């Protein structure tokens, strides 16, 4: 693990290097979308498990999805209600999305804006990044710098002079994942965000 400044981490992500930074849920493992295959390799992750495209604003993420004007209006309403926050929206992907983010089904993509000012500052500078939790596939997410340093020596992390290496970063709770079916929303994973409109 290489600890770097904020500007150095942003530049590394832009150049397709693997980086990690805190979010509101668990620390992210991230890189620019064209280099997403590096995340699958580092995590030993199955190609059937897509990555999430994380951005700083709805406007930054919009070019990566496609739908009717009515659908986009509905998606934006959901985004405005729950973002920034721990809700991932799975939407139809546009041709702009690199297939490496979802190798088995590149027609959809999960999107999220984290409720973390630091993460959003990074994402605003890099533009949307391919992300996932930082851990080996099948193992629990890593939540401290010490754990990340032990497991992933090849990635870039932020210098945290005021944060103990064993301090937990984020809530530790996964995001809720809601998929657009063409007619409404389907919960693929119930996380910390509860959608009242979908409750029984």
C-alpha cells in the first residue's frame, strides 16, 4: 500500500491505478472505468459480480445510462431523494459504459453517490469511477487502513495523519440495491436505506 496526498490519489485513479478511499458505507476500491478489469483481478472477483459506478453528481452519471424521458425523470427523482446516500440504483446502461464494469451483463450498471464529502471531492475531480468494497472476494469488507495495507500492498490510499490506522472508516453497513425493472423498482439487496414506497 502506498499512502499519497489527495492530489496524487486523484491522479493515480485517472491514470488507471487502483486506489482506495473512505465512503459513507465501507472503504472503496476504485479506478477509472476503462481499467475496471484491474479490480476484478485484485479482488479475485467473479465476472458475474458487476462493479458500481460511483460519481459526485447525477449529471456526471447520467451519460452512462439510457432510458425514455419518462424513465429518466423517475430515476432522477429517486436520486434526488436518496443521494448522496447508501442507495445503489441499477439502471439500463448506455453504450458509453465500458463492458468491463459488468462483463456478463453490460446492459445494466449500478450507480451511487456516496454521502461522504471526501469521496465526492475525489469523484468530482476524477469523474465517475468503477468501485466496489475493498476485500478479497468472499471475505468481509476491510474497514481500516491497517487491514487494507496488509491485504492490498499494490494500491494507493490517502495519508491520514489524524486518523489511527486501526480506526474504522464508514458505517460498515452495505448500500441498498434497487433495480429498475422497466415498470418499477426491485430490491436486490436490502441495506441501510429502506425505501418506504416499496415496503409491503
